[in-house]
C-alpha cells in the first residue's frame, strides 16, 4: 500500500533540468556596497573605555589638514 505524500518528501531533478546560473554580476554589485575601510598611520593604538562608551585616540593630527578640512576629523558629529 502506498503512503500518502508528506510536505517534506525528498526529490531529485533529472540532470537535463539542472542549469548553471551566472550570478557574478550580482555578487560584484553586492561587494561594491560593502567596501572595506583601511586606516593607515596609527602609531599609538586607540584606547576604548566601555564604561563611558568612549574612544581615546592619542595619535598626532596634522595641523594643516585639520585647518583645511576640520569636519573630516569628526564625521560623526552633527552639523548645526
């Protein structure tokens, strides 16, 4: 006697119905959204105070660059 089919039956497709998909374009577009960030020139490691939720960066700052573009050093600060 045959059993009634259940929703979790296992099946396989014939080889002629299986085709390869080229998703390289989709993967490349996804990679472009999430580019990695690299920081160079940190001589002194940044100290984190998790109790105060603060980070202390004691690395020297180039004054000429700070005067030319001051907001580039504090991008998370709100602009008023």
